[in-house]
C-alpha cells in the first residue's frame, strides 16, 4: 500500500477544522536546554480530549459512510485513542465501544465513559485489546477505527506537522513520541513534504523500544512484552503502513529511561507550565537529556498528551525518592 500523501493530510485538516484545536508552540524559556539548542514545545496536551489523538480519530470517524455509522465503531486503546474515538463518535451521534487494558489509567477510563462510550476491559497488552475487539466485531458488526495502522489516522495526526512548520518556519528538527507510529509517520510526512531539510526524530521508552529496533534493522520487530511508565507507548510493534513511512523519512529513533520520563514530567510543569502525561513527555525528555544528539538547533518537541493521574503528577513534582516509588510500583 502506498504511503499517506501530503494531499491526504491537507484533506484531513479540512475535515477536522473547527473540531480539533490548532495547538500553540510554547517557548521553553524556563527549561535548561543543552548543547546550545533552542526548544519550543508543540502543546498537544491543549488539544480537545487533551491529546493529539483527536486529530486522527475525528478524521477517520467522520469519513465513514452512513451505513458504517449506523453499525457503530470500536477501537482498542490504552486510553487516549479510545477517548478520542469516543469523543468523535459522540459529536457525530455514533455508538462507540472502546476496548481498554485491565490496568488502564482511571482518569482515562472515566473520561472515555464521559462521552457515553461503552468500555470493555481485556488483558494488559495491545495485542490482548486488539484480539478482543476483533471478537466483538465478529459478534456485532462494529466498524473498527484502528489506533495507528490506518491512513485516515496517519493523515489526521500529520496535521500537527503542518502546524509546526507553519508556526515556526525556521525549525530545524522535530522530535516526536512513537508507539504504534501513527503520529511519527504522519508528522514526518507533513514536515518532509514542506521542509525536506528538517530532521525528524522519534523517541521511545527503553522498555518499549520495538520501533527503534525496527528502524535499525529495516524489519518490523515485535516485542513479546513491554514495560514502561509511558502507558500510551506500550505497543508491541509499529504498524506496517506506519513503518514504511518511518523507514523512508525518519532520521533517527532514540530512547529514554522511565526515570528520565518522570523527571521531565515535573520539569515541564515547573519550567514551561505544561502538564504532560509520561507518554507526552518522552520527546522533551530526549531533548533535555541530550539523547537526540542535536546541537545548536531550533527544535520542536511534541508534547503528545496531558492525561495524567493526579497522584502520579504529584509524585513527579516531589524529590527523586518519590519518583522511585512510582517506578517501583509500575
């Protein structure tokens, strides 16, 4: 299948206009940015549903035919994509069923249910959730809205890349979280189409670095298990359509530790007044720890979401010993 095109991303922007927010670039004035770099933060934690996921979800759900809308939609998600699909379905008057992990973050479950979606719990891995969703599709005929391996999703997420280049034409590098690869592939497509000279770097947690392994070897790697505080990035493998784009357009994929992620959550609150969930902080963590290898560059780090449990946020604002308790408890 051919990669998503810039024209599809422009069409997605037209489709989501008035629903998705054009999120700001926040200057990292209060952050200690190493290597002479200049950092701005793409604040997708200000997006509707508090993560970038609404971009792709609304683009996909609003593209459905009348017959498909009547059947209802289903997806499998650790939280943010499910919440976004629930929101999109609610806005369009469509029934939504969301399959979430048994250990889903309570605030994400509550916010998904707030859009009148039916929540079903299944296992702990992305594959567990996907399998249960496929069973429910077989039973009820729902239309699936995949979390990342779908050109409508990729095109929707790519609209964030359009905004970055338009908001800061002088940008030299864009750093993006990667789980299943929908956001990274969409942003890379948009950025490279408009500015081929801009470096695009993906970031993963060390405990879920399947995309890094895939990018390094040129073949999709599937991890049997993942272990990270960044619940939104606990995918076992990148999507095939996503990987085709990542392999062609992404310049590097690096990793950060859970300690670096949690430290950055606190740093973003104190230094930039932004609330990020662990998954949303990984790109910033890579920049602030120097893991990107960039020097004297104008960098945008994408803060992908802000749906964080209040207790976890509190621990990230306390001394390092409290963060170690969070790490020990998982």
